[in-house]
């Protein structure tokens, strides 16, 4: 049961991540996501069978310390955006920022339900269930935020990082997006020069968990 709940939390966190991209894009002049029917919480409009279900389920069942997934990317037309690369970076930032805000909101609720008076009112079973749900929301949203901020194309972090590069270099850098996921999985599976991307993500998430989960 906890496996199913965790998967549902991860899927909806990824959906909210994508909806945030589309919402900010529309505010900046690009209605593509809305016209494609993607500014909705209806999971059938967002779920990718491989990235939304199969991959996170495989990682959970394998006991991997890094659990992540993704909804189908929201379509964005950068030519509709008012300020080019700056707006692309803002649209990209919206997804991870939404996950951070969700994690903070769940953390606040954990602290509210941990107030001694409220703890005495709530049955211990209900209190345990709420703590599990809210702490899972914190953890999975932190994972999504940290993972997506990695500056490897096509992840969100690459479009934010590209804003600080000259245009020609930025275009060359983003052009590796077609092989970026292979690079990403290679770095996750094989430490390079003493650096382990998996350990980096785990340590970042663990540090943030320590701040947000009492």
C-alpha cells in the first residue's frame, strides 16, 4: 500500500512540476501548453508509461536510494516568449521551484501536526499516516527538484545554466539534449573521477530533509 501511495505522490508531484512550466510559459506569452490541454491535473494528459510509472516503480522495488520519475514534458514554443533565453530559464525554473514549495508546505504541515495539543487530539494511527504522507511529499519533491536542477540537457538546470553562457555556446551546449539522458544515467551508474552523481543527489536531498522534516 505504501508503494502505491508513494508512486501516486511522485506522479502528482511530477504533474504539478510540468503544469508549473506551462503556466509560467503562458504568463510569459506562450499558450502552447494550454492549447495542448496540459494545464490540467488530469493524469491521463501527463503520464508517460515509462518515465511516470515503470522507471520509478523499478527504482522503488530495487531499493535504490535515488527515486525519480517524470511526466511527459509540457510543450513550450520559445519563439512565443517575450524575452527569449531569459524567459526559457524562468519557465525551466518554475518546475523545480514548485517542487521546493510543495516540500516546504508539507514540512509546515508536519510541524503543525506535531504541536503537542494537536497530537493529543489526533489518534496515533492517523498521526502516523499523516506523518508518512507528508514526509513522503517532502522527500519526493526534493528529489524532483534536485534531479531536475542538474545542468545536463535536457533537464531544467541546463536551460537555467545556459542563460549565463554566450548565445552560440549556449546553443551548442543545449544541442546535446538528445544524448543528455544517456550521459545522466552513465554518471548515475558509474562514478567519474571520484565523483558520484547518485551520492551527490542523495546528500543534497538528505541535507534538505534534515532542514524540513522534524
